[in-house]
C-alpha cells in the first residue's frame, strides 16, 4: 500500500490560507490566523511568500485557475470518447446560465479579479495563469472544430476560447436578474443562441428560430 505523503509547510500554509479566504473573504485574511491554522510561524510565511499580498497571489491564483482546468479536462475526456462529435456535443460542455454548481465559482473568480486591481502581485499571477488557460482552451477549441467539421477550423480557435471564457463571467449579470422573469435569460434561450452561432460559424448552417 502506497503511503500518504505528509504535506509540506508551504502546502499547509496555502491550504490554511484558502480556508481563511473561503470562510472570511479575501479582505478578512490575516497572516496570524493562517499561521495558527497551519501550525507554523508568521516569519516562515513571510519567508515563503514575502508578504500577505504574495500569499494571496498564490492562493487566489490557484483558486482562479482550478475550476477552469477541471472543466477543460472533463471536456477533453468527453470529446476524446466520441467517434463523431457534433455541434450538440460542443454545446454539452459549454456553460449555461442556470447551472447552480457553477454560480459560486464564477462569483469567486469575479472577486479575485476585483482584488487584483489592488494587489499587483495577484494581477501578475493571474496574467501568467490566464495565458496558460487561454492556450489550453484554444487547443481544445481547435481540436473540437476539426473533429466537428471534418478537418477545418472555420473560425479563430483563440477567439472562440476567449468568447467561452468571457460569457461565463457575464452570467454574473444574469444572476442579478434572477427575480425578474421578463429579463432573466434561461438555459434554453442561451443554448439556442449558441446553437445558431456555432452552426453558422462552423457548418455554415442556419438554425430555425425559437417558436
């Protein structure tokens, strides 16, 4: 039986900082509380991360990145298992506005982006991470286009990747409209829009309008 590795001091610190952020918010993180939670000294935290902002940059960066990577990994595995993927299969892995499991994560990522305005170290970290995320998603979109169309890439895979990431943040605005059924956008409405756009862009086909 493989033995479990004991977390290093650095791992305990980042795990403790994440607990503090999730329970008290970004502004509520205190280095002393992290030290107590991780059972380390405050000077050790400063040795590893420089200051509070350096610690936040690493922890918030991990939180910002992980959900997107999970979705890309799942999407790649799903597409790899398909013999002849279609536009409908691409729609199946694209986020929809009413998916409850995505809401906490998108609000969390919005908060992290907002915090980066005041924390230069976090902004730099997010720039590095976003470059990696955009590259991964661009490669996925390129592969998806080629498999759906039979070999061609009718639209920029990088632009398609950016579009998919951007509208996920836009769903925060839709969350604010939840109490108004006249303006709130449903999953069916958004899926229809994406179906029309993808069929037109990838296959040059028109989709009938909603009845």
